[in-house]
């Protein structure tokens, strides 16, 4: 279907931080397939794990326990510092799970009428009817109504508006991206996240972090919310968690661990063994202090270099780790197209923001190369 405005390129293979078209032309990938290929392309340990798991068994239904799925689930929960996980197939599905957990938690404890979920303006939580409703962007609320009811939006950083919206009689959960991705690479302020956590604790509202784009070490801590020193009740992950195989995960902390009971939730492919085997490699690779420190160093290198250019076309530079946003004076899409012509793949987030989500394994040489291309383009604007 005609759902994507495709760029004029077609890829046949990848290696590390590069993709190649059929003619063998090399492109530097600063997108990671929108935060998916966190270990780059054709990462040997990931390829090996996928092959070995495919030779053993690709899938068993969730009526049975299976070694790879259990091992992945245990590692994930330990890495995130959570208590339990439900495995699904996408970010939207993980966020649906989070909404269900918040609503059931509240219903069982407080009865009917306390089902509202507060989210932020500019947020992005998915494309299903419910996760679109959770998404705080009016432009995405056209054409597909009626949406699931019970979502209200608060501007990022507005602690007073949040305080007002977080009504203990009607609100079940608060769903936040610690760093908004699609909304323009917007890190929340520490004061805002701390206030949000305090309101949640005081009013028994579940504090839920959508870590689908900003989690998995991308901002330098395994969960971005941990960088703010708060304790989440629910966390969702997806995208890069299995290095390129579809996955979604909704995790629960102490409060929400036992909300789902048999029959409450399910998914045919959730906990798929191919995904799980790959996920184990991703977790073993990424969740190490020295690896996370490298993400921060590389991210600082990118952000620092762009700030130093001090170019008139650049109006703001922000981000955390390898999640970078650069506001420019003109049309971000034009810059993305020009970068593609010059062999650099980048993303946009909104009309005037360039977004960079390189794979974690990107080399310093590849960072320098991408920066050179970008500088050449932005200097001319
Ligand atoms: C923060 C966030 N939440 C949810 C989603 C939806 O994930 P998926 O496309 O896997 O359903 C995305 C996708 O971009 C995202 O960035």
C-alpha cells in the first residue's frame, strides 16, 4: 500500500554501519532502521545465533516453556531491573500491554472510572487505534476515529499541567518517553521526570516509560529512565531489542507484576525463539558498562562536533548518547535527500529536525565520515 514516501534507493545487503545497493554503492547508515539494527548489519554473533536457533526450533506456542524464550526473558528483566515481562512483537503491541496493565491494576484496586492514561504532547506510542490515541500529536488523530477513549495529553516540561491532569480519582497511568524520538528528539528535563515520579507514587498512578526508541542503552543507560534516577512501574521496549528481528516487551515492576493472570493477554508470536536467541546476543553485548560508556562517548563526539561548527543553518543541537537531534533553519527532508545522494542515511523528526540513530558499533572513522558529509551540506545552506 502507498504508506511510505520511499526514497530513491534499494538495498541488497549490509555490513556493520553500512548498507549497499545492487550496484555495490556503499551508504553510511546513521538510522539503524530507526533504532533497530543497534549492532549494525550482519553482526557475526547475531547471525550465528539466528542460524543455530533456526536449525533447532523456530517457534513453539506459549502453552509450553522453551529454553531460549525463558533465558531471554530472564536476562531482559535482570538488565532492566524489573520483575516480570510479557513478550510481544512490536512497540505498539507492547504499549497496548502497558495500557491494559494500568487499567486492570486500577480497576481491581479502585473500581470503575479510574482508567485515564496521561501522555505527553509530541509523544509517539504507535499506530494502532489505542496507541494512536496515546500519541500526543493531533496530526496523527485525523481520519481514523473514533479512537480508544481515556487519554489526556500534557505539554512536555509543564509540571503544573501534569499535576492538574494526574487526578487520583480518574487516572490509572502515566506513559512517557524519557527522550521523545518521533516528536523531535526531545529529552525530558530532570525536574519534570522527578515530579512525574513523585505524583505517581503519591497518587498510586502507574509510572510507565516507553523505552521503545530511547531505551536499550541508546542514551547511555540500559533504560533511559534510569538516567533520571526514577523507578518505573512499567517499561515497554521493542525496536533494537533483538537486533533486527521483530519483538515487543512490556515489563512490570513490583506493583504491576501480578496484574496479568492467565487469559488476560497473549500473542501467537510473542517470545518467538528466533527473536529470543537474537535478543540474548543483543543483551549480552549491550548491557555492559564499557559498551554503554562507548555509546556516550560516540554520541558526545557527534553532538560536540556539530555544536563546534557553529553554523547559521543549525538552530539547535540536542540529544543523549547515540540519539541526536539537530534543528535546522530550512527543510530537514531536503537535507536528508542530499545526504542520501552523498551516501549518508539520516532521519528526520518533524519538518525541521534531523535525527541521527547510528548503530552502537559505528567506528570513529565512520562518525568522522558522516560528519564531513553533513557539514558540507549544512555549510551551503
Ligand atoms: C517511542 C515509540 N513508541 C512506540 C513505537 C511503535 O513501535 P512499532 O512501530 O514497533 O509498533 C515507536 C516507533 O517508532 C516509538 O518510537
